[in-house]
């Protein structure tokens, strides 16, 4: 019987040696917001005096009266020849027979004149000023330049 107890004891030890204890750890992460500072953004408008140049077009007309002096059967219609508009002027003349007589034509020519003018104008431009504020409300020693890069604070 002692032999059997010894056998049972060795079997239990062998089974215990085959069992591995597995331990697993879990982590839980929490996060919260912490105020580390604030940012103040403002704009400054500057004025710049510049001279602008522009081409101005001006149309003018030249009126020339061209005497024609011939008899026509009906009133000619207005017509255009190039940059000139021709407007016929007619009148009735009493002759033994009534005739339509072309007295003159009014030629209206369109002329383009270009003039370069220079005029001083005032232009406005705004610049953004971004200042980082420390959490207690004071201004941090850094300042963000207009291109977004932090730089050393300059005295304005």
C-alpha cells in the first residue's frame, strides 16, 4: 500500500509539472485636457502709397460733310465702310417734277485714342499678429510670425 501511495504521489507531481500558470496584465489609460496656454490673434492694417498705371481708351468721332448733289430715285440707307459710318441726307426739291435729290452724306469716322495715365492710390494690407499666452494670462516669450513659424518676441 505504501507503494501505491508513492505511485499516486508521483503521478500527481507529474501532472502538476505539466500545468503552466498563465498570468495576463491589463492596462487602462485615461486622458484629460490640460490648459498649457492660449493664443491671441489680431490684425493690423497698413496703408501703402503706390502709383498705378492704366491704359484708358477714349472714342471720339470726326464728322465730315461730303457734298454729293445728285438726283436719286429713293433714299439710300445708311452704310458702314471700315471705321466710317455714312449717313445720307436727302431733301425733296420742287421741279416741274418732284425728284429726290441727294444733297450730302455725313461721314462719321470712329477714332480710338489711347492715353496712359498715372494716378497715386492708397492700398491697404492686413497682417496677422499671433501671440501665445501663458496659462496664467501673461504673454509667452515666443511669438508666431506671419508665416506661422515661432520666433523670438520682438519689441514693437
